C-alpha cells in the first residue's frame, strides 16, 4: 500500500521543480482557492490594489506595460504553455 504524501513531502517536491514550474504551480494553487473560503486573501489583494492605485495617482510611481516587464512576460508565457 502506498502511503499518502504529507504536506512536507509535497513542499519538498515542489521546491525541487524548476522556477518556471514553481511559478505555474503557485498560479494554479491560487486559482484553486475560492474567495469565499479565504476572505483574508481578498482583503489583502484589495488593500494592495488600493495602495498601488494611490501611488500611481500621487505620481509616486509610474506604470509600465506588460511588454516592458520581464517577469510578467515570463508568467504570461508559462500560463500559455
């Protein structure tokens, strides 16, 4: 009989993946979480969006297009694989 994997087993396996696969795994795990079951995540995202919006509105930071951001391009490419 095969014993089920523990959280630590899964974590260790995930950490051994190449970075591109870890990014993909994180994205899929986040998609699998229902906002109804994790209101703190929704609150955190809303707070972060408000913070970023305020920084843009105040001129503290300027936005860039996705084509100019290498990490975002990589994540988009991985998502399309």
